[in-house]
C-alpha cells in the first residue's frame, strides 16, 4: 500500500484484522506532523468506535469549543459552537489535527504492519495472480494486491490510471496551513476573518503555546508545483496582501514555520477506483476537497468497506473491489456535492435550500456499514 497519512494506516488496521499481511510504503522519511484540523462526523464516529480507537482519538482532539467570524477590527460577527447540530456542525465535536490522527493510526498498527518510510513505488506490473513492485530504493517484491492511498497527487494513480489532469477537478480555491506561536490569545476558540474571495483563520491546537494559521483565496487557475514550497509562499503573500485583521502578524511567521502546506482545493473524479489487482482509496480515489469537511470520513469509511468487502469475497479482487465501489459511490458523490456547494458559497453564491437537509444527511450518514459477520476479525470483541 502506498501512503501513510490517514487512509493507508486505516486500511492497514482493517486488513490486518481480517488476516492479511500488510506493507505500507511512504515516501516521506516519517509521519508528517501537524496539518489542518480534520473532523469525524456522522457514520465516521461509528467506524472509529469499531476500530477500538474512540478513546485514543478523543484524547488527541483539539478541544476546540467553537468558532467566531470577526470583522477586520476583531468585532465578533457570528458564533458557532462544537455542540451545534449534535456535534456535526461547522465545528465538529471530534476535531483532530491530521498529523495527530495519523499518529494514532500508526501507533495502533505498527506492531502488526510493516511500514517502509523514505521509499516509494517506482514501477509495478500486474498479472492474473499478483503484482510485481519495484521500489525507488531498489527493492523488488511481489504482492497479491496494491492500494494507492497517497493523496490528491497520487503517483500510483498516475502510474496505473493515467495523468493527474484527467481526474483532478480544481474548485477555484487554494488553501494554506502552517503553525505559528500562539501570541494571539487563542483559548479553545477558532477565529476567522473573511473578505470577498479570501480569508484568514487562527485555530487552537493541543499545544496551548502554538496555533494553526489557515489562509484561503480564490484562484481560477492553479499552476504552482506542489513540491515548490518557496513558490507557494510567494503566491500566498501575493494573494493575501492587504487582507485585514491580523494577517501581517500571521505572515511574519511564514518563513520560520516547520510545517507549511499549500494546495489547490480540488476533487478527484474517476469512473472506477480499481484496475485489476490495484485499487485507490481516500483522496487518491475520491477527494471531496477540504471544503466538504468529510475527507477524513471518506478515508476511514472507505478503509472499513474496502477491507471488509475483500475479506467477504475471499480476497478475490474483482468481487471485493466491486463491492467496495457499490457501497461507497453514493456516499462519495454526496460529499463531493457538499464540497462544490461550499466552493460556490465562497465564490459569493447562494445555497439552494431545496433538498439541502437531505443532501447533508446523505453526506454524513448515507452509507451502510455491514458487520461482516463470519469474516475473520482478530479483534472481534471491540465491536461488541
């Protein structure tokens, strides 16, 4: 499996429980810390419970109490609380930094799963019985199945399914995240300042001495290499120049931050998520964009269903992958529609109220989680 962020370790958890031997390869030298806050809403909370990780995930939460939108002078315009909408609102009851969730998943799986950091799949050739994989580091191995869980810019997807441009749909926005010293007085409340086409945000994290900064801005075209960090920082400075509130203070920490990340707000749309013995999961398969608030949910639910369907099919890839796609497709489409709707609203559009409540429910809960009775489960008592 390629990718050790969230989707990869989550799938490793379930595959191992179903009796498979699992190898996860990650091109980074280790887990990536920090990152944006991600949420567990609706049915995703049940997946976390079935993993036996509810306590660990809750212990690593940001403990954000809510959010204020503010004017340029700091005057509060609107307030949202974590308990709104049963914990599934603007601020989720379970909100955790991406890096912290990745760490929880890694800690849970590292004793039963092989992790290879600092390497990547350079080439693969599949036949009716397996997949021959050549790693960039020179190793060559054969696997029964290969799964790409390596994100929006998935190298494995490009290798097997075709070039990036065929599947990635830019939604006209860019987001940037990085940590800063908490010299802004944040105390469990996220604060956001919005202007037409762009915004600045500060959110608390588990470490009270630090905060997470986030910027967003419209960008109809996006042609900055996702590996060109200096180019990304230049773009950010250009796009948020003159943005009010505390933007200059936040930008003052841009060069010294250890965890800068910027990318387009985009979705991945494919007709199918598998080809032979190779499948895709998470953002590599069906990114709904950060604007959906459900990328983590799709990754965790998808991991549960992919492993369950493969095991239920006796590890037959054609049947297992088909079952995974059938169960996930409508859920993915609802969440991608939510992402497009939020992009439309950020562009100044108005939401269409007709059918919105039903759409939100489908995006949060519109997928069945079979119990896979009779399928091997080395931790069956967890689900009791």
